[in-house]
């Protein structure tokens, strides 16, 4: 009784922006292409991207891709690979115009050109003055992009497998990728999708944190599959945060609230920012406020039953100001925190937003791993793009509006690489290994037969609390060391999760247990990578090592899951055509 | 109107996973508190709402827009206050 096998030229896991853009290249090249997705593609998390997509079109103000490149290198705190960054910024105008030709409804100027809005971190002349570089479709840029790409894919005959969850990568004895196993939720059956090339575009994994803006689907399935298949993860210590998300929910409270006079309080009712920043107080820079908030929690002055948040107090502003100037915030507080800020303070906590690290790739979207003394040996048949991939363009911190750009530029680039690989190197399918699919079957069987284990939700919450407390915005050696121990204990509990519902059809409990298998690998990678990095760079702010240390730490982390070990590889300092942008102090 | 059987109810639960966190949170609450006591017509209405694009759905839940169909608005009314 073998596992049923279906064959495609290319299989793409993930139906968000990157997966759809890659699929389009493949289908339009006449290749038989399958996209598998846990949810309907237009309900991928790409819809949450509002800000826009950056490109140096120069429609509003003079702009050059070299300036965009400089901003991205600086934003990455010199951890980004400059060849990949040059590639992305040079390709950006073409990528946006292509989306326009696909029918994406960008906002326009009176002269008919695409309108561009300002966005933090984007400048002219290498940091001199702000520039309007972000192209947007109202506040629905991600949504418009997804719908546009989905329609194009339907036209190009891409085959969609919706409500399918990929379980494991299949590699043959040479280490080449020859397919994936996947669970069809509707039947509960497991299939092998046999392919000449596989692309992961599985998005972020913000759900490892207790406080996250990420939708529930963002469980980093691709990264978990990589770890189980012996592919390392790159730069997993770098996560981007917002300072004030509603505790327990993740919905963001804009920083404008503190501008209007909102203040932060700890469990003692103390306005603690006066202690950390006597002059600026609650209006200190975003990362500084975030770290102060988390330090209050770590030192036991957090609020609530778990002492794991602080309070944002607005009631002293009076009902009129709150109703007039902050109506949206009042609505969010009432809906997601259950408090009316006219009467009560809002529980808030620094909230995870974006994963800079991921599956190691080059700018062609090929997955590259250390092998035989070469740090970047291609894994035949395996590609990755979008938030799950680490090209690395975002380095230690992502610049706003570069995420949507990443999706389309590297989605297309990976798609092109796959077409070339399939047409030039893969006239036919490689054989599946004899044990293909057994790992997935064993994982599901373990889950079905487990007795005396723990509830998935309980273990997930334990993981999320650990990651939030130990690898949040405030990091120091002692705390990270504790975190590494604690998360390894949680990982043992994940091995014994239990589900009550053993049915096959649309068993969401099973899906959530399988997702937790993926999340825990990412949580381990995050803690272990962060504990080792003894410097502060971008989003990794280490209290014991408060400065960037280029001499010792300008290098990418690679985490290997089998023995939970780390290795490092060099940052690419050679752009494709322009001069290297040497490191500078990152001030704004 | 087709009857909604227990398997269809499980499918609807899964389709309540969305691309936007705000919707995930509202629908999670709805599933926990109200879903099991919905009538057949209410289940059909909820299933229809799940076909909305996420951003439109959230705008409606947030009261920034309405729908013409009273059966759908009845469910929206619950989602707005839950």
C-alpha cells in the first residue's frame, strides 16, 4: 500500500505573493506547475501588507536604484548581501511596471504615472533627504498584488491545490530535492508530489512569539520542513518588532497615541519611561521604548496574571480628545483588549512583525548550503523566495516596503531559475527514494497513537511565552542562555503532543499539531542563534554587547537542526556592478 | 440551500483562518462562542461571508461598510459585537 504519487514539473509550496509570482514564470514557460496552499491563495498573509512596494521610478522626485540600494544596505545594518540587494533594487522599477501591466490598480499621479508616497528610511543621495519611493494601491497594496497575480496564474493554467498542507521535503540519496509530501485536508490523505523542482514560498513564522502581528497561518512550515530535511536556516536571530501591540492579540496601536499624550505604566502604576529616558520619556525612539517595556516585564513589574505586559494609559486625555483624535484606537482597544481607553488603560507589549532570516538562498532563488568546503553549494532542485527565504536582502533589519518588492523580484528570479534548471538539467524526473513519505506517515501516526501527552495549545503557548520573554526586543546573555534551556524543554514536550480528534476529514487539530512541529524548529533556531551573537546589529539588540562588531560578527548565522549547532558564512560584500558600500555607524 | 453536515462545519472552521490577524481574532472568538449554536440558515450565511476578500470582510466587521443581504448582516451584527 504505497503513498499515492502525483507528478509535476514544478511544485510550489505557498500561494502568497512570492509563490504566485514564481508560478507564473513556470506556467507561462509551458511547465506543469502546482501551487499548494493551506488557504485560498488570495487569503494569504500578503493581503496584510498595506504600505506599498518601493521602486526608484522617480515619478514624484528624482530617484536612482543606487540610492535605494544604499538605504537597503544601511537598513540591513550591513548584514545584507550586496549582490542580492543590488539585484533587487535594480529590478524594482521593472517589477512594478510589470505588475502595472498585469493590471494591478496602483494609485496614480495626474499625468497618469504611478504615484509614489514617502516611507521611513527611503532617501535621496545616500541618506541626505527623504524620497517618495513607495508605490501603493490605496491601503490595499498586498491585496491588489495577490489578486492580480492569482488572475494571471489562472490564465496561465497553474494548478492550485487549495487546503493542502505540505508536510516534508523529499531528498534523494544525493541530497537533491525530488518532491514534497502533502496532506489533503478534505480527505486527510497524504500524497507525494513528485517534481523536477520545488520552491518554498511559505512566508513568515511570527507565530513563534506570544505577541505577533502575523495571521494564524504564519507557522513557518517551509522552515520546519527544511530543518527536518537537513537544510540549515540563516540569520534566525533577526526579527522586526513594533513597540505597542495589544497584549494577547497582536493588533497594533499606532505610535501616534503616545504623541497625543498617552503614557506607559508598569504594575506599580509608575510612568517608567521617565526613568529610562528622562527627557523624551514616552516619546523616545521606537526600539528604546520597546526594550524599556520588555525590561519592566523581565524585572517583574509587568501587569496581569502572568505579569507579561505593561499599560498604555489614555484616560487623562479626556473622552473628547480620545473620541475626536483616536477613534480607531478606541475601537481596537475595545474589540481586542476588552477595555475602553476612556476609562481604563490598554495592555500593550512589543509585538513581532517580520522575520528577516530564513532558508539560505542566492539572488537567483537557489537554496544554497555548506558542502565540501563551499559555503554556498546549490541544493539541486530546491528553491525559495519571499519571507521564508534569506537572500539576504534585509540583513539585520528590513526597510519598510521592501517586503512586497522581495516577493515579486525574487519570486520571478526563482521562477526563471527553475525554468532554466528544468529545461536544461532535468529532462526527466529523478527517482523517488525508497522511503519517500515515510517520515510524514510516521509523524502523523505518532500523533494519532500518542497517549498521555499534552494538548497542542498548551505547548504552543509555552513556546510562545518563552520566545517572547527570552528572544524579544530586550536581549542579554543571561536571559538568552535561560531561553535556550527553556525552549529545549518545550521541544521535548512538542514530541508528545496529543490530539483528541483522530478523524481524517478536515481535522484542524491535526493540522495545528503539525504546524507546531514546524514552529518549534524555528523557535529553537531563533534562541540558539540569538544566544550566540555577541553584538548588537539591527533588530538584534544585545544589552551586554551594545555595539555592532564588524570585525567579529559581520557574518551570517547558519543553524543546523539535527544537532542544534551553528556555523557562519561571509556576508557578500561584492555587488554585481557597483562599488561596495562600506559599513558606517547607523544613525538617522 | 444545502444542509450543512458536521464535515462541512469542520471545513467552515478551517476557512475561518484568514490572511489578516484581526479577522483571525474575531472569527476565533465567534467559533468558540457562537458557531455551534447557529441555525442552518445562519451557517449558510456565515459560509457565504467567508468568501469575501479579507480586506472587504474586515471593513464590514469594523462597521466601515455594510452588505445588502439581511441574513448576512445578521451574522455581521454578531461579529461586530463579539
